């Protein structure tokens, strides 16, 4: 799990460091390919709905239920935090095997159907639980504002060596980098 989280954070940090930042907008299990070997080799695919930060969003915008931030579903402006929502949903799903409730349902229903991860996995690392629950906040202003903020929540517990490739192409390939 440590290698996976580090790899995903590295992918997001790389995408968001471009000028303007690239938002993947479809960060879900089908779009993240990984090896079962150590060190973990991650590849992110399907940039079909990726957008630059500040770009006009088509209405309606495509999304994957359970992994898309509310602002993506309701065709509002997207933020770095939009990808952090999907990151949180991906980790939630990876740990529990349960896809988080669709943001559209969470928005419409009087009682939010989202179940905090520590209710499903009582022995989860407390910092990781805080991170996941914070990333899955409906209001983007309540989510982490940067990868550095995510790292602070994890308090340095998630560090390892890994290999990662961002598709398409190899120009973003990194070997044995540490966060």
C-alpha cells in the first residue's frame, strides 16, 4: 500500500507541476495499471477527458461514478482538489473493495450515504483514514490544497522507492525516486 500511495502521489505531483497543471479527471482503478512486482511499476492511462487547470469544462462532462469529484459532475470549474477527490476514492476502493457513493447521489440525498473508512476498516492507520476522508469531502475547499498538504497529513509515514511511468510515452519516466 505504501508503494501504491507514493506512486499515485508522484503521478499527481507530476501532472500538477506542468504549466498549466494537467488534471487527469478520470483517476480510477481501470486507468491505473500496475505490476505485482516490487518495486511497484505504475502507469496511468486514458487521458481522454484530461483538462488543463482553468480550461472550460464541456457540459455534460464524462466521469466515472464513485470516483469523480462533485464539481466534475456538475460541470463547474475544476481544481487540483478534483483529482485529490479521485485519489481518495481510489485508495478507499483499494482498501475496502467498495466504490464510494457517487458524488451526484451524495449531493442530492438529505443524508450523505458516504461511510467513513474507519467504520469499514477499524484498524486503518489514523493518518491515512484522515487523508481519505478529507479527500472525499464534497466541498473542494475542505480537501487538501496540494500534494505537500497530503504528505503532511500522512506525516512522512509513506515513503518508499518505486518506478513509475505516465502514459503515453516515456518522457515522464522516473526511476527510483523518493517523495
